[in-house]
């Protein structure tokens, strides 16, 4: 099943690339491919840094059924110690405490993009 999905995604990406480069020069194709490669590396580095710095934003992935129900009610199922630790870290970085009811991932992802890009 996973192989089929990977094949389909690769096929889709290849078709998209072919449409984009159809009328490009050889140099244009090389520049396009290199730019795409750099963009993918950048995005990967941002994601890796984000997971490292803001792990609390990924906790719900490992939630049990009970934890998931609590989150849906706005209750953070993590331990008080963990919440205090992550809130202190976020405050130190200039962010509000983590709130299970508020999606802050775009804000913190942008922060990581700025770090990786050196802004």
C-alpha cells in the first residue's frame, strides 16, 4: 500500500516537473532542479528544527483515545511539569504558552524558517 502511494506521489511530481520544464532551456532546467533541491533541503531543515524546538506541538500525534478526547475539550493531557517546562521555554523564546485549543504551528514554523535562513 505504501509503495503504491510513493509511486503515485513520485509519478505526480514527475508529471508536474515535466509540465514546468517543457519549454525551458537546458540551463533553465538545471537551475529549476537545483532550486527545487535547495528548497526541499531548506524545508527539511526547518521541519527538523521545529520538531526539536517545539515538540509540544506534535504531542497529539501520540495521544491515546482518552488524551485525544481531553484535547478536543481544550484540556492539555500532558503532566504539569511538562507544561511548565514547555511554557517556560516558549516564554523565553517570546511565544505564548502552548494552548491545545490554538494552532500556533505557522507562527513557530516561521520562526524556525527565520533561524535557518539567518534572518
